[in-house]
C-alpha cells in the first residue's frame, strides 16, 4: 500500500516517529490542498473580504484617540461640534461596514466549508467502496464510521469556525501592531519584547496539543468501534448475557476518552493564564511608560488611550488563535485518519488496459495458485483445478480447508500470490470490473438487504431490469409467494415495520438477485445455511433448472446441496484429496463417503 505510513490507516496509533509524523503531515496537507484547489477563486474572494473587514475594524481605537485629542478639546474650548460629529460618523461607518463585511465573510466561508466537506465526504465513501475486501476485513466498520462521522465533523468545526478565528486573529493582530507602531512606536517595542515569551508559550502549546489531540481521536474511534460492535452483535450479546462485560469495557474506553479530553482541557488551562499574564504585563508597561511621557509633555492622553486599546486588541485575538489551535489539532488528528484511509490502495487493482470479454462462457482454471492472507500461513499451496464450462462443482471439507478462499479468488476479492485464475483463458486480473461482475456472481451466507423495497433489492442483480423480470427471478427461486404475503408485496420497504423478513426469506431474495444477474459463473458460499428444510428443498428444485448450462461452484456443509452437483471436490489443507461424481464418491470408502453416511444417519 504505497504512499502510506504502515499502520496509519490499519490501526490507531499515537507513537509516530519524527519521519512518520512528517510523512503524515505532508499527506494531510496534500489532501487539504487538493480539496481547496478547485475553489481557488472562492478562496481568494474570502481572503480579500476578510482582509478588508479586518482593516476596517482596526480603525476604531485610532478614531477614539483622535476624538479624545481633537474633537473633545474643540467642544470644550470653542464649542465646535464639527470634529466630534466627524469622528462619531467615521466610527459608526467603520462599525457598520465592518459588520456587513463580517456577515458577507461568514456566508462565503460557510459555502466554502460545505463545498469542501461535500467533496471530502464523497471521496471517503467512494474510496472505501473501491478498496478491496482485504481492507474491509482488517479495518473495522466502527472505525470507518468514525472516519465518516466524528472525524469529518471535527474537520467541519475547523473550517467553519476555527479557520475564521485564525484568519481574524492573525490579520487583526498584524494590522493592530501596524496601527500601534503608527500611533506610538515605543509602545510597539513593548509588543516586540512581549512576543519572545509569547512565542515560547505558543510553541509549547502547539507541540503538546498535537500529541494530546491525537490521543483524543484514537480513543474517540475506539468508543465508536465498541458501540457499533455491541449494537451489531446485540443478539449474540443477549444470548450469552454479555451486557455486564460490554458495559465494563465500554466504561473503560469512555474513561480513557474522558481522561484524554481532560488532558487537553488542562493544557488549555495552563496556556490561557500564561497568555493573560503576558498581556497584562505588556499593557502595564505601556500605561506606565505612557503616563511618564505625559508628565514630560511628550505624549497625549488620546495617544495613550489608542495605544492601550491597540495593545489589548493585539492580545485578545491570540485567545482566538489558541482556540483555533485547539480546533486545528483536533482536525489535524482527524485529517490524519481520513487521509490515511484515502491513501490506501486496493490490493486488487483494476487493470490499466483490460482485456475485453464480450460473452462469458464459464470455463474456470486455477494454474499453480499459491495464496495466503497477509503474512499468515499459506491456505492454497500450488493449487491447480479445471472447471469446464457449464459444470456444477460442489466443494466440501473441514473448516479451514480453503473452500471459501477458493470462492474469493474466483470472485477476485483477492489475487493469488503466485499463479493465476482464469475465466475462458483470460486471467481475472486482466478483466475490467464491469466484465468481471457481469460474468461472476457470489451468493454468501450473509444475505444482506439494503434500504429500499424488495423489488429494489432484487434489481441490484441487474439495474434497470423490468418488474416482470424481477418477478420472474423471484418466482424462479420460490420467493414470489412470501413476497406477495408482505404488506405491499414487491413494494414493501424491508427496513420498515411490517416489512421484516426472516433469515431464510432474505436468502431467497439474494438468490433472486443473483439469478436476475444471469452470470456465467455462480458461486454459492454456504448460501443455503439459513434456509429451513422446506425452503432448502424448494431451492434445490430451483437450482436444478437455473444451474443448467451455467458454471457453478457450491460450497456447503449441508450435503443435500451436493447431490445436484456434477462433480464433488473434497478439500483438506488447501488441496483436493477427492474429485469425482457424487454418486461415485458415495459408493467408495473415502472421506466424502464417510461424511455422507454420517449425514444420512443424522437425518434418522
């Protein structure tokens, strides 16, 4: 998985080396720049508006100083209200203009933020769908949900409020310092001196908060993972009375999350008083030195007022900058996780120049295939197998023999480490996803129904299919009768009350979905495991018709399913130890014959 730091997307960590941290920062910055690049003109407009708005806001203290030095003496001395009205009008104009520009900026920034988030959310969804099954079998669903929810929400807070605070704080501080120097350069020197301890404080806060916020994202993700895992497995949890244990684990994770947040709060609790102390010290020096100069006749009260206001205004936005650092560190930690997912590459990549497959016939062949999951043991060692077009092959064997692995390789959920799997003499790695999914369909034990109607779920097999075709597929597998018994028939929403279907009925819908797809190769991986005996018998009858002239691989523990096969493979430790017609193997004395006799005896 090129371009990623090992373990960044696959696991939550906080102990990165300096080199790893640098790579992660660069990766996150690339992601952020790629999000902003299409909106560069909008970003430029936002920048111009905020610069003008900040400049207008900075005029306030200078106008107050002018009013105190010029307008007030004119009123008290000569009774001339002209300068006063001029200053008041100018002050009111700057306030109104500043407010209008701020409102415009907030609107522009909100539109920009939502556009960026829409792009990012869509990217995450699109990319995680494109990633191979290997990624999803190692990266828990709870962590994916965390990336799409809490992490994106944190990034939204940064773009929506935190970025505004940074821009306003930095620009306002710079403009305020410039104005202060123009009013009184000696007071400006006080700020220059104060910047030294201020910089050390900001540097300390930034570095510490980077570690602390990374911890909060890790524990936040683990809390979500545990919650999703518990709710997903609620039936198993209740069956084994696991609630007390789950509560203890969840409480422990929540406590870790609380402690991580408290460390962040304590960090900010140290930073803010330090900032206030530096601000108070600088303001006190300016007041003291200004007062001395007034007694010497070298300074005016109005200039001192302006200087004090500018010093105060210089430090006030720094609290906003600190708040931004809070948001930035949280968002940076979130961006690390999101960018880590987006940097993951499919372990089963699409071919650059796919070989066309106008019409699939269904001839499958394994040529010296070696395969193992990750760095684990080899599941299939130098495995070879030829399945002619139109043949129905049943694969049986003990758990871990390699049956499901064989099915995953045929479906190209994984690629072999060595050797090749071919369809009609074409390596599966050379076929486009469109041709591959059209030619090969797998039905698993986990029959999943998506939100929507029963008809919508069946139509997943062939988008755009007519209702007659959908109904025909349901009738072919024996699902029509139970579908018509639902409140709205084929229009019943499977996720609404009254639309609930049993495990066996879900499997029937998934059969109808697969048969509507009309693939050249159909894989049934424990697909009848959820069916009761009457439903299984109905499926057996449907299969005999629907598997005619179609290559099929049936993986099952129920040997009743095997009886319709043309050929039976018995696997053990990734090798085929028996291969013949079912009646031939039953009549023998091998492994399959013993399994078949034991199964027959279990039915008595």
